[in-house]
DNA sequence: AAAAATAGTTGAACAAGTTCAACTCGATCA
DNA sequence: TGATCGAGTTGAACTTGTTCAACTATTTTT
C-alpha cells in the first residue's frame, strides 16, 4: 500500500492508534516525479509538504555567484519542504529537484492546516519531528566549522552510503561546501593510501 | 512583572487568551545566574528549558582539538536549551555559560511534559517556534558555506549589533568559525578602508 | 598598587581550498 | 557513426585562513 511507509514513519516510537494513523494519511495524495524534474523552483511559493516513498531529491539554493549550495538530500522515508516559504507565505529561496524517478506523498497548505485542526496528534508529531531536525542542523553547523573537507567527506560517506550512490561528485561537493575539483583531489589522495 | 517578556513572546502574532498565557507562565520559575556561571556543562543531562529575560548566554561545544565552537548566543527574549539532551535523555555535548549577570525563566523536564498535557496551545506554540528555528539554522549553513569569513563577520555585526557589544573577539570568532587571530586581521583591514 | 591572568595584535611560514584551463571518458542523441 | 554534452581529473597559480610565537593592552585578583 502506498501509505505503508508513512504509517510506519508516524507510528514509530509513538502511541498512535491505527485509526489516527489512517486519518493522518488520508490528507496525503501520491505523486510521481521524473528524474531531473523540479518539485519547487526558487521564486515560487511552496504550497506543499511531502514525504518521500521512493527515489531521492536534492534541496539547494543558488548564491550570488551562481554557485549551488545543497541544503540536504531526501531519500525514502524523509520529509521534503521549504519550511520558510510554506510557513511565511513568501517566495522560496530553494530548489527541489528529483535525482531519480521518485514518488512522494504530498499535502497541500490548506490540508496541512486542516490536519492540525482535526487531528491533535499531528501537532505533537511535527513538533517532535522539528526538534529532531534542529538537532541535526546544529550538528551540521558544528561539523562544518570544526572538521576539514576530508573529514566532512568521510562523515558523509560513512553515514549516508545509500545516498552517496545516487549522487554525482558535483552534487556531493555542493553539500560538503567545497568545489568539485577539490573533492576529486580528496578522493585521489584516499586511493593512494 | 517577571513574566511580562514571556507573555509578550508567546502572545505575539498569535491568538492566545490571557488565561492561557498566564497558565503557560505558571510552569516557569525565575532564576538568577552570575556572569561566567555555567547553566549546563558538557556531560551533564539537560533537564530544563529556559527563556532569557535579562543578560546573555553562549552555547558552545568543544571539539577533539579542544577548540570551542559557538552554536549560538541567547540574549533577552531568546530560548535556551540543549534539545538533544533534553529530548533524548542523554548527556549533553553542549556548554551553556552566562556572558553577564543574567535572569531566566526555567521549566523542568517534568513540568514541560505537564505543560504539553494540560495546555494544548503549548504544542502549537513550540511547533511553530521550532519551525522558525529550523529556517534560521538552514540559513546559517548556507551562509557558512557560501560566504567568506569577512562577509560572515559583516552579516553578524549588522544583524546582531546588541549582542556584538557583549562579546569578546574570541567568542565571536568561535561563532564565525574562524580563529581569533584571523578575526583581528579582518577588523584591521576594515579600519584601513 | 602590584601581580597575574586574559584578551587583542601582528608577522612569517604554512596548509587548506579555489580558480581556471586543458584534458579524458562515457553517455546520449541525431 | 560521429558529434556533442556533461561529469570527472589533473596541474599551476592563487587566495583564504591557520599556526605559532612574540608582543601589547586590559582586566581581574590579591
């Protein structure tokens, strides 16, 4: 069933009844996105939140010099959204692109609001999800400030081996905050040893 | 009244009754912390969340080489906690130290749990607060990856001038992710122009 | 008021990471 | 089949930021 993964995600480590989980899911529609297709482009309003059930996405912004900066990758079982644009009803700074043919469960802005109103557990669920997300972002900041590029590369490849397989070096470099040329040199040094 | 600032914080841009706001506050106790005192030390369990009503704090971790890495500063009207330790009941990686004589409103782990159970608006309030926090962390990651040290310094000093006044250069450098020597050189170049 | 600790400054040598340009290698497409 | 396009590789010169050490304020403690 298309909702299996989402049900598992929301019930994991939580006291949630089957009825609640099913009601939760009923607010989501499934959608297919082809490789390279954009789910969101910079400047558009992000009017959805999504849960990835298949495939992988890249969330990135473009800086003044035109360099891509990858905020995160979202594979199966990850949530996908531009919180800022969604919450504050403003044009997005982010691009969301499918790295391969993918499937998501998507909820509109209106239904998200209904979900919160009709299902009290949704508030707690997303509150806890956001807390976890903050922990992850804090750790990322610390890693970026205290580790060398080589160390960040090692961290990423050992912690997200499945995602690494789906990426080009350029995409990984834009996540690590280095140029793809330098990533290539890091990998070369690796092989020699 | 000691709760004035907290009441303003939780009612701002929200539909919250006075009764709710007062009940919310009743879970918090005020506490005074002297300059340089630690509210939390690495290795301890963070069993509180706090709201700063006066003064300023620094939240930082120590990496393997012994370098300090400042996650954020919390002045008046900011929230203060180690989410990871508090949520997952594990020893903290963070240190929280007062930069000057300060006052906070503090809530224990047990009361936080009671607050969520007894006051439904608390879930929504913290859910939205955490969403905003994620946006801020995402922007910080992008800045750290796409701006030079000089540009990050300019960003920080123009966006947080009141906090800058309370910091030593070493503390600011540990937030910007550079050495204090290099910060000194950045400031010198600034003056010449 | 003196002593001791801590914070900021500066320079020289060094390391980490970027830039640009040239090249190679596959994949895809006409 | 060739042409083309994007991805990865490599080197040389360059820029950004670090390290270490010595020095100078400035606070804090006694």
